C-alpha cells in the first residue's frame, strides 16, 4: 500500500526560512554574537495560549551551511530557574528551558525532542504518538554541539546539528525540516514550588498545554539566500 502525502495539510504549516551561509564560518560560543547571525531571520511571535500571563520576549534564529543546521535562542528572563538537584533528565525537566521537536511525518511516528536548559543541559529523547517517550535514546553525540550563556536579564542558547544526522533520522527532506519550537518557563508559587508556563511558536488549539501534537509543528525551510 502506498501512503499518500496530505498536501493540503502540509501547505498550511507555518514556515520559517533558514538562510544559507558559507561552510565552517560560524563557530558557536553560546552568546549568539557572531556577525553571521545578522543574516538570519528573526522569529519572535511566541505565545502561551493556555495562560493569561504575559510572555517575555523570545527570539529564535536559524542558519545552515553544507555541514550543520544552527539554531539560536535569546530568552528575556530576570528570574531564571534551574533545578540543581542533580544532572538527571528529571532535573532538566523541572528547569526553564527551550525546546526543539523534529518529526518524521505528520503522524509523529516517530519524532525527536531536544530540551535544553540555560546550563546548558540536554534532555533528548525519541517519541511516538500518545506521548510514548524513550528516554534511553540520545541524539548522536558527535552530531550535536550546544553552548549557552546567561546574564542578569536573559539567557542564550546556540545549537549546531550535523545535517547528516537529520538525514539519517529522516528529518530533512527536500530542504524542509518539520519542527516545533517551544519554551518552558517555571514560575515560583506562593507555596515555594515552581509551576510551568508553556510557550509555543504555533498555537495547536488544544484545551490544555500540549506540544506533543501534530498541530504544534511548522517547517524550517533551508533556502540559499
């Protein structure tokens, strides 16, 4: 049986154009201050559809060359929360962080998740529909580099992902990567605990917070100029 692609669904995906740069010219340092980032498009229309609280400014940028996809986040935040209990994925899961999900198809079978706190610590896992998570899976170490920096009022994260790994995982097809871009912000409560606000590029129109749904994904388009 041949599965037909739902072109109508694909055409509705929001798109972000990733500008191409010369090979091996961008060396990430976590600060996002390389002059090449000025060539990138800025994505700033993030929101929390499930919460009335205001969302501090978030900037996302991406670039690519013949070797890597480069991603950059700058998050305005004067009260950064990092769970320092230990270095387990559980602690990362209880910390402020930025997130990138990459899906192989609109059925999310499978998709891959990168969740990065300001340290930067990485919680990476493979997932399938209905939030079936494999936390024993890891992105190939040699194919990803992450650096970060945090200041009084903001933090930044830079990521370099080898294109070979995206191709091998069937995530890069015809110059497109179907991607979810998110942020988790933990707010101190009166009882001393922290509760998250969930922030997303695309509103999936769900009643409760849910990034793990096809409707929260858009497309990164790798363009030559």
